[in-house]
């Protein structure tokens, strides 16, 4: 809408975003897209990379693969409960909350090993920088411009509303271990943007503190990373202003 309002009939905006995707999958999706000179490619990511690398203990894997692994390794009763909860949880709050087969309260055991978490964080950064820089090279090889934005999480800013404070304590929405995984991951992701800019000449921007100037009564997050419509407006406006300010539109 922002683009159409200021530059009517000039651009067609195509959204390739989908759930649970990490930077490696963004890159693979980009390989399937035919680009041409004048196109602009925008990557918006980070949180899922931290989740997959540190919480899921696999920097080279992907979230859907981890979900499949959990199901495959489950016993017969656990598999039955997973299927039962998936089918009936959306119809019954009792089933959704009290018959939930997943463990939200106990954090993954590997998170207790600080050295291992540090190693995972470093591996994540290396994979992330590689994926983003390859996406930039791929885009420019076809004459397109490439921009990258590191997304905010409920833990990345300095402002937390009362509502969001309650979200943080809701283990059903934010499982134990996610907080420390994201904090550890973003300690590597934020400085990785400098490496992307200086070593790979990527137009890379940090949105992790985007919501810091808002009113403390304004709750934007729905869980650890997803935001409501107003949060998405702030994100879209920042991306638009960045491109427009650099006269890339």
C-alpha cells in the first residue's frame, strides 16, 4: 500500500513469506524466482534462525525437519496424542490446553551447557552470513537490488508493555528455553550485520529496536516473534522508508 500510494502502477509487490522459514530456505526459494533488472529483493529474518540453531540444536537444519523428527521419535501413545491434539485442539480449549502432548515447561537439556550454546550461536552466525551474502550475490547477478532486515523479537527491544510481560511468562506461548536461545542468538546476529555490510557489501539493516519509541501501553507482540497488525505496519513503514530514503524505488 505504501509503495502503491507513492509510486502508483510502478511496482508489483510479491510476498513469498511462509511459516517457520529460515534464511537457508529463503535462499533456496529465491533460486526458483526469475529476477530482472529493476527488481528489488527483500529478506526479513533472523528469529527462526536463532530458534532452529540454538533451541533446536541444529544450525544446518530447518524447523519443519525438527518437527518431523519429534513425531518420528515419539512412541505410539505420544503419536496418538499429537494427532488427537492437532485434530481436536482447535475445537476444544480443554483439549488444547490440558491434553497438549508437547513439553513447554522444561527447556531442552543442551541449553544448560553454556559452551555448547556459544558454539551453536557462532555456527548460526556463520551459516546466516553465508546465506544472506549468497542471496545478495544471486540477486545482483540477475540485475536486481537486494536488501536485508533483521527482525525484532519480544526480547530484542528495551520496551516491554505490561501485556507483553504477561506473554513472556506464558509458557504455552513461549516455551522454556526460547528466551535464552533468542538472546544468545541475537548477540551474534546483530553484529553479523556489520560483517554483511563491510565484508559483503549487503544493504543490511537492524530492526531489533524498532519498537523502542512506542508507548509502553502499546502491546504489539502475539508471542515471542509474531506481531499484530500495528507492529507489521511499523515494520513495513521502516522497510519502505529505508528503500525510499536511499532512492531505490
